[in-house]
C-alpha cells in the first residue's frame, strides 16, 4: 500500500497535467505564453507547481499562495526522499 501511495504521489501530478494539457491545450499554452518547452520542463522538474500554475492561471490574489504551496510540495517531495534514506529508511537498518 505504501508503494502505491508513493507512486501515486510521484506520477499523479504528471498524469493530471498531461491529461489537462490534452483536454485544454489552448489554456495550457496561453498559461505558458505559447512556449512548449516550459510546460515539458515543468512536468519533469516541478509537476505540482506546473499543475497549480495552469489551473490557477487567469486568476489573481490568493492563487499565488496556492502556487507557493505547490512549489513547497515539489521541494518537499525531492528532499523528503533524501531525508528518509538518510535518517531512517529501509536501507539504514543495522545488520
């Protein structure tokens, strides 16, 4: 069950972004100023931030807080795996 949640957390925002891009290609391209490389890099490097950016693109105000939260979630995803391996991951058990 834990592996399923981990895979869902890793692939979930990427799949959601790609599905949204296929369903609403115009809105996605307008959100990134008609550049295709930026959303591709976003899906690879910062999937939660890219998904939040596209979903909240034409709005203002409170949306920046949600985008910042998505960025924090991306950073936590990258550093959380490293911290788990360093502190108490399955490979750090004494022999």
